[in-house]
């Protein structure tokens, strides 16, 4: 009976501020040279372009790190993958690991997803419905019921649908995949 690998999750690695790019390059080289592509998937430094006013009054675009001193890594934590990342030059440790060989704590999806959307790695799902429109629920306890869209949360890819239950409108939190527009 083989033991299933844990799922891939996002983790934050601490670096010396200013060395994020070299840590990313070192990590990517180590992943390739140590054949860790099946355990370590993406290395990301969240950045955005900001407009800055120069001394002469003109505006200039500047690439700014959103989290100086941190690199985000998508990986499956095993003894080997943890060792490769932890012993990369410039890495000072995992955020959420108390040291002494303890494994790091992954970022929950509600924390990492907005960051991934901001840097363009994760796309915001599109849905062609509006508040007040009727939809059919295609999944869960309200399957095949028709309800009215009450609210749409694009960040979480969820919507609130008012479904009739016991003669009154009951709000149901559903993902975009759980409904079909009418």
C-alpha cells in the first residue's frame, strides 16, 4: 500500500531583503539540478507596477515588491523538498515554521488567492449573471432548484442565491460552478 503524497500548497520563504531575485534564481536552478520538478512547482516574487513622480515632475513606472524579504513557493512538502528549499543560499527559513526541523504551515487559499490574482497567476472566474437574475442550482442540497441572485463576490468566485424553502427566500452561498444561468 503506497502512501499518497500531500497536496501541493503555497508557502512563504523568508530571505534577506534585496536578495529575493537571487533566491528565486537559486531555487529554480536547484529544482532543476536536483530533479525536484514533481515536488516544487512555482517560485513567485509578488510585484506590481507603480507610478512614481521624479524630481523633474515627470511620471515613471517602477516595479515594486509587494512583500520585501519574502518569496512564495508552490510545493508538496516532503523531507526532500523541504531540505532543498531550506538549504538554498539566501533563504533564512519558512514563514510559519518554528524551526528545529518542523514543517511549515501552508497559506490558506483565502490569503494566497488574492495575491495570485494581483500578480496574474490566478484568473478571476467570469460569470455571465447579474444580481436579480434567475439561476438554476446544479449541485449540492439545492440541486435543480431555481433561485434569484442576491449578491456576487468575484474575489471568492461565489454568489448568494435566494432559494425558496418552506415558503420563504433562503440565502445559499454557492460557487460559480454550482449554478446555471436561466
